[in-house]
C-alpha cells in the first residue's frame, strides 16, 4: 500500500513539474516577456536622482509589460566609482523578467589626444619573474625562493618589515640580517607572509634565487585629458609584466613625448609596430599614478602642450548606449608631426552591462593609414575614437590575423576608471 502511495506521489510531482515547465515556456513567449528581453542590459541617464517614479517612466516608454503586470524595484549596486542602480522588473509581482543597470553620470567634456608617448613605470615592490639556483662555496646549488613557496608574479613589498621597491633595496635588506627573512608578499591582490632562508653565494652576498623586476618602459598613445582636473589616460589597457603577464603595481612613473623613428607595417599573423624612442631629457607629458585594465592614468604637466596645437579642444564623451556601428575617426601619431585623424568604421558595439574591455570592434578604412601601417599596429593602443562629434572609445588591441581590425574600449568606462579609487 505504501509503495503504491509513493508511486502516486511521484507521478503527481512529475505532472506538476511538467505543467510548471509548460507554464514557464508559455510565459516566455508572451508579449510581456518578449518586451522584457528586448530591454538593454544597461541604460545611461544624465541624472543624479534614482527616484522610482523616474525609473517607472523610463520603462513605460520601452514596453507595456511594466505598466500593468509588473513591478519595479531600484537598489544601489554598491559601485563606488559610478553612481548606479539596478532595475528589476517582475511579472505578477513574482517572476523576475528583466534586470537593467541604470548608470547616472553628468556628461563631461574631454580633450582627445593621440600623441605618441614613452611610459616609464617604477613598481610598488619588486616582481618575481623567475627562479635560478644559487651556487654555494661547497659546490652545491639551491633555490631558497622556490623552497619558501614564492611564485612567479608575486610582488615582494617588505623584507623584515622594511619596504622594498627596487632590486637594490631587496639586496640590502637581505644582507642586513642573519637567518631567515620575513617577506611581505602581494599575491593576486592579497597580502601574505612568507619565511625564506637566504643563502650566501660565492661572492659573499645573501641571495634568494629569485629573478626580480622593479621597472619597465614602453611606447604607446595618449588617449585623452580633462582640462578641469589635468587628469589623463593612456593605452586603454594595462601595462603587464613581460614574463609573468601580471598587472604592474605602480609606485610612480612618467609619461613623455616620444620621437617616432618609423612604422613596421603589419600583416596577417605578424602585428606591426610603432617604432619610437625617448630618454630622460624628453619633454614630460605628465606623471603615472595608476595602472589597471583600462589603461595608465596620471596628471598632465603644466607645460605638456596640446596635441593639436592651436586646434586642441574638448568634446563630449559618449555614453556606451549612444555608440553605434558606422563611420568614425581615430587620432594617432605615425611620424614626427602632430597626431592626425584617420577614418575607420565601427563594425560592432557590444551592449555591456558593466565595465569591460573589448566593447568595440573597428575596421580601419583610411587609405593613408592602411598604406603606412597596414591598419592598427602595436604602439597605437590608446588612440581615441571619435563618432558623431563625441569621444566614444579608445583603441586597445589589434587582430593578429587581420591588422585592419582591432578592439576598442568605451571611453565612458575608461573615464570612470581614471576617476575611481
């Protein structure tokens, strides 16, 4: 009897499950759900107020689903750099039909640049980029760094409680005390402590057997600056350590104007390169204060000059949902003259819900740029993208198999990262 009752219960549960699945499937094709799915994942508004009534008006203009069979709730996203709310739309006050991020930001004006610059960065700590065995006086060899648990990409920030920012400071700290060394290490954004036992090499120096790096240099493109604050952005992507591919933590750094020596033309499978040089005597553009996924940020020097000389002027920034496929321009510098504008076409504009790289795909159409460089080359990262008189994005990467095409990041995200904590 018990078995028969259990069988009936299972049959009822299966039937209810089937009916629920059919109900969900039917609801999914109602006009209300179709309209809800048609909403953008993010909406950008020029307002600092997130009153529920305003969100209601915004949604009622998009679909009737919200006016008679849904409800709206707005809650803070917890994003510190961008004022935003999350809009949740419900059917029958039960089923969440859509979720939309609402970003609020006053439209700012920025000066598009395009200058070729040299970037030098001193790291906040020393980066472990590899390991090597230490030869001892008895003929044996050992690697204390590996034995201690250090990894490539670790950033050594302290030795026995003392800050270290250069390889020389690291060596002095190791030599200053006998016995084990307590290393303060940053790993994947977390601070940890590692005990390491340095050994004395054949020259009498205490060594860990870790190859470290404390600075880097390179050539890129200045993206834009803000007249009011002097803040500036470059590259559109992070400066990575060449060996570990980790984002370099910045202690300090400089941006200077670079001298262009020439352009190596790109071709399928072999990206081209903007050849440039700079030195300690090069004219300073500004400082480097931050390095993150959306580029290098700093402050302009008071005498940094204008990229377009007397024609330099600020233009409005575009919100991501205003960017569309179609004709555009990029500003870049390929020779010893000032930056020039080159025609391109935005062939994809991703509707991103939150800050992310590779929001744009663009194709170079300018005959002069195609003839000189084959399209986008290394060193052009950071070139500003202009559409409809607005700053819409920044060039970030070239397609390896097709240098006429590349990725771009939305200028809005880059500007917010520049001004975030």
